């Protein structure tokens, strides 16, 4: 057996997140090896829209972005959000355009600029923690490499082998989504080519997007892993044609990936885990007395011991009809309305409760958990289920719990948090943060 190579840090993955960590570590004088399962530059399905802060981060750490790491159009002005009721919200990025990254090349460029040693075509296989160091094995079928590292940083994406090494059942425990996009020939497309277009439409899927890339129009959808993408995609194409006069030819290329984020912000999404929009409540909830159902509001009130429920619901429905919540002011602010359901009028935060059966669930305020990945602290240090820190192990990007909880707030949010926490992990490992 070959002697393991001694290094300070192993980073698993060669993404932008990995590059951010690698840069900080190398700057601090740490011998750093990034392992990438594919040969670089590897293909990465991504729209490549980055937040203004993320853009500044890239410039500050890796220098000006060369043309070859960008798609055409080379920049994006902002995002247009569309709602089923016809409302359109155009949001320009604060501080001007941001680059339209070609993730295949931007990630390759950044990891090279980090000056870390990169071992590509080298898949992370296992890690054993010995307290003072971690033994890591990587391989590609023909060759196996062994490393002895002081630290390991997992930046290997949503389906993380680093995480499953520590938590063998993690993959079964989270909800998986598929994210697919097709690049179509353009016959006629009136959507502004300088913007990323995003539909919050329950009828189309959890989220649907479209934008121009290299002369092709992308149309993509996020949906539950076992759903029928072809039917969803055909529906989205029909909708874009009917609603926005977008006429597209055949699909030329397709990209997809599985992810542990996915739900649209709207669609009356009530329960954090397990029950997705429009899914029936589990029978076990009724049996356990957590959920109740009745044909009338009065009967429901009796079941749950709230005799005044029918009067309260009557009053609520009156306020929903008038569009003004005299009790709690729901829907008074733009913030509320943004997160409401625009298909509900006159107030997107007040949908009348009219259609039986009626349901009641006891709601107890609690903490929001992670989106799926390993729980990490403010220094990106991985923690055990009891909250104690696992020394020397950091997690960032989609292999870490999402900083936004169980939501995917929109384009730019995930690359941004990957970069941020990778940088923090590296700074902490280098002793520059405490
Ligand atoms: C279609 C689509 C569009 C998107 N558009 C946007 C957008 O516009 N803006 C945005 O901010 N986000 C977007 N995202 C999300 C974004 O791409 C990811 O959230 C982000 O890339 C996550 O970064 P990461 O570093 O965690 O993982 P990744 O970028 O997935 O990188 C993980 C790396 O680890 C490597 N790897 C995996 N397993 C191993 C292993 N065992 N050994 C060695 N290497 C391994 C992978 O090959 C990969 O290179 C999009 C995603 C999809 C699918």
C-alpha cells in the first residue's frame, strides 16, 4: 500500500465554492489539494447568474473575469418575476449588471487561480477521522490516492459523498428535486435578453425560468424527482407561448441535476418537511391527534375545542373579501405581498376559507432546520447532532445546511452562500477567524 501524502487540507470538489476555500488556504500558506471526480474543465449545469456581492468576491480574489468564462450575453441586468395573476416584478441588480458565468470554465479558472494543487479525475471515496488527522482515499477505477490531512472541506455538491460518509442515511432523509433545462432554437422571443426570467406559478411546477444563452433560449423547471419532466416542460412551453408570445423551435441541448432544494415560495407551503404543497396530510397525523378534518367549520371547532372558530372564520372571510386584515395587518407591506400568492385577490395574503373539508393543525413555533446538508456553524464547521463541533471538518455549498433554511430564494443565492462559507471555512482553518 502506498504511503499517504501528507497535506494540510483536502477540499472535495473543484467548484467556485471549493476555489474560494482553496484561495484563502493557499494565501495562508496551507498545502491544499482539491479533489475533483471529473476531468477539468468539467461540465456543470447552471444558469450562472451571480449576485453583485458574489461578483465582487470573484474579482477581489481571482481578478477580472476573462471573456472565456462567460456565456453570451456576457452579463445579466437582473431578474423579472412573473406571477399567475399577471403581476410582473422587474428587479435590477443593485450596482449594475453581473456576469453570466459559464460554470464549466469559471470554476476551472477560479480553482487554477487559487494556486491549490488540483487532482482531477480523482473521486473522493472515504475519510476516516483519527482526531489529529483525517485519512482520505480517492480514486478513479485505475488508480487510488491516499492523503493524510489536518482538515477536510466538503464542497462536493448536493449529493455529497463527504456528508454520506459521516451520515450514512442522509440521502434517504431529505427530499430530492430534479432541476432540468432545455436550450431551444429561437423563432421569436420577446423576453428581455438582458434579464433572467422567473415564474412563480403553481400550475407550472415549483419554479420555472427562462433566459438567453449563446443564441439559444433556456427553459427550465424544478420538480419532484419522480415527476414527469416532459409533460412539465411541454406545459411551460405552451404557457410561455400563450402568455408571452415566446415561440421556440426544437431543443438542441439539455442539462439536468438533482438537488436538495426545490420548493417554490408560494403555493400555500405550510409544513417544513414531509408534506409538500397539495399533498394530503399523512394519516398518522390524524391518528396521533395532530391534524383534524371536518365537513363544516363549526364541526371542526367542536373537534378541537374551539367553540368560537366558526365566528372567527366568518370574520376572517369577510376581511379576505374586503382585502384588508383589520386584526393583524397581513398583506399591508410589500414584503408580505411578495411572499403571498398573487393568484389570490384582492389581498395575496388572505385566501378565504370556503371550501370543505376544513382542516386544523396545532401549530407550535419552532426553529427552522437545515435544508438538507450537514449542519455547520457560523465558521462553516461541521457539527454533530448534539451541536458539538467536529474539529477539522468544514462544510460549504449544497453539502451544508442551507443558510436560507428550507427555501431556495432565487438566482444568485446559492453560489453566493457557497462562496461566503467556503471563504469563512478557509479563513477559520487558517486561524484568521475565531
Ligand atoms: C439548472 C441549474 C441552474 C442553476 N442556476 C443558478 C444560478 O443562476 N445562480 C446560482 O447561484 N445558482 C444556480 N444554480 C445552483 C448552483 O449551481 C449550485 O447551488 C452551486 O453550484 C452549488 O455549489 P457547490 O459548490 O455546493 O456544488 P457544485 O457546484 O455542484 O460542485 C461540486 C463539485 O464537486 C464535485 N464532486 C462531487 N462529488 C465528488 C466526489 N465524490 N469526489 C470529488 N469531487 C466530487 C462535482 O463534480 C463538482 O465539481 C443552478 C443549478 C442548476 C442545476
